[in-house]
């Protein structure tokens, strides 16, 4: 159980290699509870129990050293070690089991000054905004809220969504002058977001509904992730 | 931090393509020729019989696999149930069986690629192509691949579509005259053909070998095994009817590529191309699954100490069991190369593989019966063969296996028995000295003995030795009731187990550690020792569960000796066991290695006689004589009278305990301060046994003041004893 009401973010790390977490990310995740998921990828040829037998000690040690870098007094850091053939399976299961609000996706960045928050109408809006609030409240980062409406729709509707989100974010304790927004009309929202991301250091995405194809052939959390290199968090759609 | 978890990643669809895919695989493209030659149009009946035999095995295997959903398949269940001797036979049988099957698929692969090209002819080329295909498979598996179910699903899907199209179109081209005579070789020909085609039904076994990785195993394992066997059997029977119906069976019998020969009749060149492509994919994927399964069997054997660990070492970078894969591949290559010398290599490989698996499955049926009879605590299958079908399924399974094997060619029986002999030889050369598991046969033959039984929950490797020694001593004191039995229980605490997590493998690991730790103790003590590893959300609840199942006469628990005050007496894991266990309970705090001379407090408490008996039990550890101690306050009638009163109490307690008057010492102390006198005296002894005091009406654990002070202040070993709850 988390010590505070603050959000819990799942941070997956590959414990088959030694990759220390970025200082920037450590700082960013300071204000939330963490579940550090050390996953050890298992090839199809090998039973997970088999690799566990050979590598458990070493994997546990790596995970421990990573966790110790995340550790801090006021928020809880839990850790789990899993031997898995499919990290996505494991991320979904652990996120569920530990009631995580969001999942961290690593990427490359030097500093986190500009954060992009694409919004899909009311879906998950409350959860996304409150997580963004928690993350940036104590920092100087600026937040850009993004929303896209189909061609020919009354733009005031989109503006309504964005203004509401900005108001909520201000209530969360983020200065109004650190918040701006962008409304896009028509075109593919996915394309637009991917183009925009290049100018930002961090993205907060809402979890999408898996399509039927995703369900049959294995879900891709969100196709945007495949095309960006920026670190991100995916806010889970728990309802 | 708790240990690493094991994720289950194989879903329903992947399990179906793994099992069904391997079955639809190469068998369906290569075997119709051999089958038609052996039984004519009635070969469809051979497939139905083979499918039925496989279904029986799938039923038994489903129950075992949901009871123990971990890697290893049939081998593991047979090894657990019947011990290392049969474990070795099935382990080697499955390993070589998968090699033979894989060789068979790759020869078929060569045949399909070579035949349609008229100017390339000859066995050399078939063998060469088979070897090329094999090296591809071995190479890929050496370097390792991700669980890319998409590709697998698409390939198996395409292959299935081709086979379905073949059946659907072919049905319209059946010439009824071809189906007459239906069974030219008679019943024995049909049965003999069953033996050859049984190799096609290996796929469901592959589901069992990866049981540790299947999501929601209690649902998916039985469903995919049974469904894939049923669907494939129907499909195979239809393919045979089409194949022998479109062309006379004599014409197909000569063919190495029967299905494409038939397809050309009604689907022309397009049909041939489709069939060849599907056959090639099928052969590769079936062979690939076999190599994978072989490596799993190998790992499982290494895990159970039936195989050298050298073989199952994983590659430092790729994480694959590369040695097992290379060795498996090398043997398959040899088998393929034999094709240069032996013309009937395809049938030979298929039939030897069938033999090996038939032997394995008959032992699986036996294993099921053993598990049902022994009913170990950790065996709680979520799929059970329905009562109306048990024991019909295992009995019929064994009978049919014997019938099918009896109709095999002598050379196959010789080769098959050679493989069995390999397993037997391996047992004597290697397994006997390495493996610790003795199987469940003894328990299955005499599942409920009336002998005295002591249950010892163990968790801490430092103290378990001492606990087991004491428990063995108390058990040994009851030899007159039959060979006493000691049950060491280890509880792996897992909160809220997720069906997607492989908990069974962790439990097995614990079981193994427990076995190894207790093996020496069991050897030096003259008691039967069993080990049980259980998982549960709560330690106390799980121990109580074990007590209900095992019905022990006594449960002996280790206790750190610290009293907790936050709502518990002995601690959260012990209280409810002490309170609720229907049998006698002994809580032991070990301060000293020596059990030496025990003393029991012979007082007025209801559990004094049990404490006295326990002291007598403990005395047998070092061959000492126990003392019964009573302390009296001097009354007006003087010290001698008090001493007399004490002696009366001691005799009374001893009589209730059933102790031989010659077999214990008596000590009576007269003192004003009873408690102080007791504490002074007991520390002169190595071990103290004291009864719990009266239980209150609310049935909560009551810890008498004397017992409490002894437990807290004594420097000797302390046993706190509670009698049986049954009044």
C-alpha cells in the first residue's frame, strides 16, 4: 500500500543488462510512488524457470542497485522481479496487481523542461491531469496540452476541453503561465502528436482502447510509442 | 525481497498453434502414403484409433498438467509418481522420440521439395535438404528467438487453410470405387498402421512440456490439449478419406508426396504449389516445436537431477539452452543421414517415435492412478477426469497402448526396447546416485496407514535439522503401531496468486531443497520421511490444511521463543495452528544442540500426561531416561507428606501417559515458591517439556503462567505440549 495518496508509477527495467536509470528521470519521478519492475527477458527456447535458476541472483542484485537509486524517504518504492517472455504481458499484470496509475516508458532526453500532454476528450482526462500536476508541481517544466478535433467540428468544443484541463491543472498547483495549449483541426491526431513530440522532452499519454486487431495479434500499448524516442508515461485507463 | 516471479506468456491461441500446429504439421503430408499402403482406405480408421489413444493420453495428461503446471510434460509426472527409474525411461523416451519425430519431419521436408522437380531425384538430395532445414532450425534456436506468436499463428493458419481446402475440394472428386475394398489388410493391418501414424499426435504433448508457461493453465491446458486432439483426429480421418478416395490406395502407397499427388488431380499445378509450400512450412514448424520441447524435457531432467547440468546450461548472451539444442540437433542429423542407407527411413523414424511416446503415455496413465491413490497435498488438479471415466481412461489407455505396440514390426520393437534400455541403463549409471525423489508408489499402494504420523512444518534451514530430529524421535517411539511416518511440510507464502504467474515451478524448487535437506536425516533415522511443499496465502491456514489432509497424530512446530503481545501469543503463524489443530501439538524452542536428559513437569494441568510422554519420546534421541518433576508447597502436615503428595501426582500422570514405571526418574521438590523452584530445577536438564494450561471456554490459546515463565526464562530446550483436541 502506498504511503501517500500520490500516484503510483510502474517503471520497467531490463535486468539482463546493466543500465543505470537517468538522473533526469530519477528527478522527474521524485514526487510519486514507484513500483520498479525488473524484468528478465526469456527467449522462446528456454523455460523461464530455467533462466531464473541460472540468473536470479545476478538479476536481483541489479534490481536492488537500481531500486536503491530510486529510493527516497517520502514515497514508497516497491520492486518486483519477473522472468518473462513478453514484457508487455508482465507490465500489464504487475500494473494491475499493484494498482499503478501509469507506466513509465524510457527514452532519451537530457533535461525535462517541456512536457506534452495529448488529451482525447474526456477519456481518462481527470487521471491524466492529476498525474501531470503531481509530476510538475515542484519543478519549472512547462506543460503543453494538446487536443485534436475532426475537420469541420466546432473548434470551441476542443477549446472547452483544453481550457477545462488547464483550469484543473492550475487547481493542482501548476502556475497558469507554465501551461499552454494547442488545438489541432483535422488530419490524423496520431501523426500530429508524433510530429509535435520532437520539440518536447517528455510525453504523458492516455492508454488507448486496444483495437480488435491488437487483441488478436497482441496489443501494442499505443502505436505512438513505436515512433517516438522521448520518454513517456502512459496513464492507465482503469475503469 | 521475494524471489523472481515467472510469467506465463502462452495464451490459448498460441497453445493451440503450438499443439495443433505440430500435429497438423508434417504428419498429414507425409503419412497418407505409408498409411494407405498399410491399411488401404481403412487407414482413416487407423487415424481415428490413434486419435482415440491420444485422446485418452490427453485426458490423463490434462489432469496431471493442471495439478503440476510446470515444464517437462509426461516425463515430469511419471518421475514424480513412479520415481527415477521410470522417470529415466520416459525422459529418454521423450527426448529420443522427439529426435526421431523431428528427423521424420525433416526427411518429409526434403521429399516434398525434391519430388516436384523432375530432374532432381534421389535420396541423397532428400537427406541433404533435410539437413539444411535442420541446421536452419538448430541455428535459429541456438541464437534464440522472442515469443513471436504472430508469425507462428500466421504460418499455422495458412497451413491449416491449405489442408481444409484440400479436404473441401477433394470430397467432390472421390471415386467410390476407390474405397472398395475398404480394408484390404484387415484389422491387424489397421492396427499396425495405427502404430505408424501415432507419431502425428505428438503435438498435445508439446503443450504439456511448456505447461509452466501457459496462461490460466487450469482452463487452457485441458482445453487446448483435448480440443487439438479431437480437431486433428477429425481432420486426419477426412484427409485419408479424400486421399484414398480420389486415387486408388495402391497408387498413393508408392508415393513419397501423397498429398500433392492427389491435389494435382483436382487442383492442378496451383494445388501442388500450395501443398508443397504448406508441407514445407509444416515440416519446419513441427520440427522446430520438437527441438524446443526436447530442450524443455532436458531442462526438466536436469532440474530433477536425472541429467547432468552441463547439458542444460544456458548461453551467457542468448539465454538459450544451447548445448541441449546442439546435442539434440546432432542426433537428429545422424538419424536423417541414416536415410542414405535405409529406404524406408520415413516409416522407421515415425514408428520408433510412436513407440517411444506410446510407452511414455502408458506410464502417464499409471502415474495418474498413482497420483489419485497417493493424493499428495500439493496435487490439486483443477481438471479432473470425470468419475464415470475413471479408472476407465487410464486402464483403457494402457490396454490400447499394448495392443498398438504388439502389432508393430519386430525391428521397431527391438529399436524401441533399445531406447527403453537406454533409459534403464541411465538409471543405473547416473540417476540412482544423483536423484533424490523416490516417487509416490509406496503411498499409492498403501495410501492410509494407521502408523503414527508426525507433521513438521519447516521453513528455516538452520533449525529444521533439529526439528526433524526431534520429530523423528517422537515418531520412532511409536514403532509398535507400524513404521512411523514423518511429514516435513514447507509453505511458500504467495499472496493473491495470479493465474498468469507460474507458482508451481517455485513450489517445485522448494520441494527439491526440502528433499535435499532432509535426505541425510531420513537416512540416519529409522522412519519414513515424506516432504510436501505447499503454497498458500497464509502460512497458518496452509499448515492447517496439511493437518486436515494428513491427519497426523502430532504436529511439531519450531518456535523462536518470543512472545508477541500484539493480539498474538506465539506469533501470527503459530497461534491458529496451536488453537485449531485437532492432533497433539508440540512447540519447540531449541537453545541447545543436545537433547540429552528431558524433564517433564508433572502437574495438575490437563496436558501434563502428554508432556510426560513427549519427554519420554525426546529421551530416545540420546538414549537417556526422562524425569518427571513435581513441586509441592510444604503444608501443615510437613515435608514428608508433601513429598508423598508429589509422588502420587507423578505416578498418576505417568499412568495416564502410559509410561512404564521403570522407564523414568521421579523428582519431587518441596518449596514455598513453586515457580522459582521449578525454574531452578529445570535448568539442570537439557530439555524441558511442559503442558499448556487449561483452555478457556472461548477456546483461545491459554498459556499457563508456569509454562510461560519456563518458555521465557529457561536456558534449556523447551517443548510446550498440548494434547489432542479430540475429547
